[in-house]
């Protein structure tokens, strides 16, 4: 036995056949990327606020470290992550709508202008399936940008989920939770340092 955090899971709800089929498709794209035939990115949003995601931390045996929790503004981060160490992100304190997501995609596509096909993995959140998003998707296809949608209840196929977990539970300094501005500054610092100070080994 070992002492570790329990995690919420909806694995029992998913279509296992659809999961395995999409896993095989993503593996094929990874193989194509290794041959420099395409560029593969994983997209998702995550939110940060003073309602903390309680991380592991070193604590005195006789004491329990308590992190203050309070209602606050929310920093929403929209990110595109590749296994090659690239991270492109934008941040907003506003609500994440289809319009906000489309703007993030437009900026990303402009920043990563590439002759190779760009493949972006996304989940089926409502702002990713709206009419506005699907209309924009047709426009992106003309720029050789392809969207791969994940089956429901399959977050482990979206590797950017690992990034969010590392930022929230390991990389953000606990002292940043003193106020929202400090937390925002710390999150941005960590994201800017990804690929140099902070890395993920996907192997």
C-alpha cells in the first residue's frame, strides 16, 4: 500500500471501442510527426483562482499546512501543447466562450505558420462544438489545420491535461495564493518558463 491522492474518474462511462480507435489515430499522427510529416498539438482550457487545488507539500509531522481558500477572480488559460516542448497560450479573466476560443486558435495558427499539416486535438466542450466554432473550423482547414475530436470521458488522450496538473499541483508556489494578482503573476511565470525551467517527459 502507498499513500497518495485519489482522483475523480469517469472512465466507467466512456465507450472503450471509441477510445481505442482514437488512441490508434493519435498514435498514427505521432508517428507521422516523428517523420516530420505533420505537427501535433493538444488544446484545452484551464482555470486558476484562490480556491486552491490542494497540492502535495512538505509538512512537519506534527503540523498540517492549511492553504486559505476564498472566492476570487478567475484566470482562464487556453493552451496548445506539443510533445516536442512547444507551448502556446493565451490568458483571460473573462468567460471562455466560442469567440474567445476561436481568437486563440486564430492567433496560434498565425504564430505557427507551417507548410506541414497542423493537427489539433480537442475535447467536446460546448465552446468547441458550437456553430461558430465549426464554421471557423472550415476556414482553418483551408490553412491545413485539422481538428481531431476526442471521445467523451477520455481526458487521458489529451496530453495538455498533464501540463495543467503539473502547474496546479507541483509548479505554482504555494505563497502565490496570498492574493489573485500574485497567483496570476505566478501562473504566467510558470507558463513562460515551460520548456526551460519546467518540462514534462511524455515517455
